[in-house]
């Protein structure tokens, strides 16, 4: 099931997306739901809207946090000259960094190297703590696509990553949530990132060092996870800079494509 958060001349609502590829009766449409499926039971309202008549928003605004995982692909760690950590390397991105599909990634004036990082995102569906790996599926609501935008040149000088990873617009999510994946499926999806149409990243979640169940177990070992919290599972090799005016697309097999354009903030970015 694809669950989207959208706007159509009123407050954000949720709905179930049906595409032409599904072969259903109402392709490329959104069946509106009564509330937020991450907050409690919902029902269909009976209203149906054309998909191209609504504006898709970030499918979830985390109630408390986005937890990123660094260096979870060996080739990505190597391309930046880093060693693979013995345990998952995690960091936090505030919910104010979240934007949706089609929204602009702002290139702040305080960075000269703003990078894309295409990733699979895991969305938590219930309050949980100290989840064993073999019960991870019980607490996962679904999956979406993320771009872990990073001010690469700030990671070293700042010594911590709050600014480099957590600035406004640094966590695009979308285009919707997929709720029907089994863990085995989510652990073997192709990820492709393009910049102005040129392929920059091409990998698979099967290359992750720490699996999705292990990441849920590790993160929940030290912090309580709440419904709507998001875990970013790491990025394959091929990360690189993006500049104002460029468009970055992250496509994940079975989910869709997350598209965002970079815009300048402050003085023009030097050529």
C-alpha cells in the first residue's frame, strides 16, 4: 500500500495512492483517509482525487527525530577515506530539516560543498525501546525514500554534525510510504541517484553493513522510538556535490522517485 500525505486547497491530509501500473479501477489517484494512519485507526472517506491535482508533501513529519546512520556501505566509507565503524555510527537530524517531494533544497551560504546521499528510510509505527532484531518488523510502519543532504565541508571543522546534517531542508522524504514490504524485500532494493539526469549512485540495500533489523535494534537500544520517527539506513558510494539550479532524483525499486531542486540562499554560489 502507498500512503501519501498531500495538500489540495486545505490542511494536509493522508490518502492511499493507486497508480496505473497497479491495474486498478482508479489509476493515478488518491483515496482520502479520515486521519493520520501513524496516529491511530483510519477509514476511507469515500473521496477520491486525481494524483496530478494534489501536491505531495513529506509523507511523514517525525514527531521527535530522524536518526541517520553513517558509513553503512563499505564502498561509501572508502570513497571518503573512512574506515567502517565497529558499531553503527548514528546522528540526529531535526524534524525541521524535513521537506517533501518537489520542494527546494536550500544551499546555505555557509557551505561550499553540499552533497546528495540517496537512502532508504525506515518509518517507525509504534512506541518501542530495546527491540530485538527478530521483532523489528513489528515496529516498522513502512518505508520511503530519503536524501541525506550533507554540508560535507562542515563535518570536519564542526567536529559534530548538527549543522552539516541538520540544517533546514537537509532531509527530503517521499514521495509516499510503502507499507507492504517484507524485511527481506526491503533488504534487497536497488537505489539510483541522478543529478540533472546523470547517474551518480547505483547500489542496493543488500550492500548495507548493518541490516534493517540490526539498525532498529541498535537505535532503540539507546533511545525510545516514537510513531513517525525515521531511520535513514545509509548511502551507497557515489556521493558528490550539487549546486543551485541542479535537480537531484533518488529512485528506489518498488517505491518511486524523490525529486528536489537545489536553490541558492544568500550570495550567489561562485561558478
